[in-house]
C-alpha cells in the first residue's frame, strides 16, 4: 500500500509540475529557485542594501546641512518697588534741567513721559523673547570624511563579495541535499524491485509448499526476508521525505509544496560526468572577502590617523528675534552671522596614537589569516580533487559490480523457478544484489559530494548549477 501511495505521490508531483510554481525536478531549477527565495539569500541582499545606505549616510555628512530653530519664552521678573516720592524727585530734577525758554506744554509733556515710565516700570512683571533662525553648514575640509567615504565604499564591496559567498553556500547545501535525496530514491527503487520479485517467488513457493515440493521453513524464511525488506523500504521512504522537507526549508519553499526528483536524469548526471576545473585562490569568495577586509583595515588605519588633521567648515546663521514686555510678538530684528569654523587637535594624551596602533595590529593579524587561508584553500582543493578522482574511478567499478550482481540474481531466480537452485542460494544472491546496489548509490553520492567540495574549494560552484 505504501509503495502505491509513494508512486501516486510522485506521479502527481510530476504531473503538476507544469502548473505548480514550486514543483522542481532538476538541480538547475531547484538552485535557481533557491537563489531567489532562500532566506539566507534574502538576508544577504538586505545586508548589501544596508551597506549602500551606510555609504549614502557618510556621503551626506559632507553635503550642506540645514537646520531651523524657533523659540518663544517668557522670563518672569521680580516685583519692582519704587520708593514713595521718586516721581517728585525726578520731576524736580527735570525742571532744573529744562531750559527756561521751554513752554508750559513742553514741560507738561516731559512730566507726563516721566510719570508714564515710572508707572510702566512698577507694573513690569515679565519679559517675552521670540527667536526664529536657520543655520546652513558646509564642510570644506575633513580628512576623516574623505577616508570614511572610501571605507564605506570598501564595505559595500565586501558585502557584495559576501553575497557571492552566500550564493555558493546555498548552492552547496541545496546540491548536497538534492543528491542525498536522489541517492535514497535510487535505493528505494532497488528495494521496491527486490520486494516485487521476491513476492512473485513467494507466490510460487507457496504453491510448491502446498504441493509438498518444498518445506514450510523455506516459505517462512522467504516471508521473513520480504518483511525485512519492507521495513527497510519504510525507513528509506521516511529518509526521502525528511530530506525533501529539508530541501524545501533550504530553498525557501512552502512546506506544503510539491517537490520531486527525476532519478533517471539524476543517474545520467552521475554516470556521464565530465568536469574540468582550474584552481586559483583569487577566485574563491572567502579569500576575496579577506582581501577586501584587509583593504578596509588599511582605510581604518588612515581613518585613525585622520584625527590628527584639522577640520574646516563654513556656516551661516540667519536669525530673527524680538524682545517685548507683552505677549504679543513685535517686529523681528534681523541678526545674521557668517563665518568659518576650524577645529584643530593639539594634544590627546596619546589616545589617538594608541588607536592607530590597535588598528595596525588588527591589520597585521588579518594578514596572517590571509596567508593561512591561502594555504588551507590549496590543501582543501587538492584533497577534494583527489577525493573526486578516487570516487570517479570507483564509480565505474561499482557500476560493473552492480550489473554483475543483478545478472547473477536473475540467473539464480530463473534457476530457482526451474528447481535447479535452492531458496538459500536465491536469498544470498538477492542480498548480494542489494548490497551491490547500495554500494553503487553510496559511491554515486560520494562522487557528487566530492565534486561539490572541489567546486566550492576552487570558487567554481556555480558551474554545478549551470551544467546541463
């Protein structure tokens, strides 16, 4: 029943592929989908956008900066007490100062003004201040600005390289999972064929037992073998489903989407595999990222040294203000200011020098990492290449061994049906065939795994996705 269900599921998946956007059969299709929908890819793209905005933020600091400000305040004043007789004293002093030729009306006007001023001072309780202004600042010279701008450009380039590295990591994971699932499916097909063949033999054996041609123990032994194979089949089927679900998660596919692998094409890709790869450490994204990181450290050293240089900026302030003893805003007076601002570091007690030395030491450490990575990448590629060559050579051997085991099984099965071979011989050759088939599947998987390692170690992993 479970065999039938899996067959229906596979046929249904293959049938819907033309209409279902998530149905994938080839590695190229699955990788292409992963490079578009993988969560790791999307995160890497967001990091690239973040680096782009970081550069724009740094660039904007060197462009004109405009700030507007406005304020309105009320300053409370203490109560002003004017001593009694102050008005008479002031009027008396005024009369002495006024020219004798002044008319009575002029004298009366002066007296009214003084009296009014004294009344206003005695009634003054608050001072109202209003201010509105705009300030424009333009950076003229800053060594830190120019070095920082170059640093953010290098950071942007670093994230672009890391995006390529993420692409290769996703391709490697998806391809490994794809081949793992394909290998399990091949094993499943072999077990299915073996179960079907043994069931047919079991049917014949039952008839022979009923006619007293063979013993009951032979029939029971055959039944035990079939049951064991069915248990093995269920285990492999569960492994296939787990691997397919894992692939969906890697590719960013919905959990309920359909995913099938065409094992026929898969075997052709396994067997007819011709790959030519040239190694250059400069092509490996991880090594490129380290080189770019060293460039960033060089810029950071310059950025630390830039703190020793002066900074010059121009500014203009356009300010309008008003002061009044009432809450009403009177006419605003214009007070504009234009100038230059120069900031020059003189003495920092050695903190800037220590900061420069720290950055230089980090750069020196990174250079050691680069040298180490260069050696390790060469070793990784050499090992992966040897592993790939060994696996490819063994693949032909395992293929011939499987074909021979299948031939022996078919001959023994025919001899058993003709009564020329025993049940024990049939079960032994069946076990040998299953082992040979499993060895071939495992060798195929080793070959593809080594291929992925070699391509990744040489920075050519996208060749795997583009291979037809």
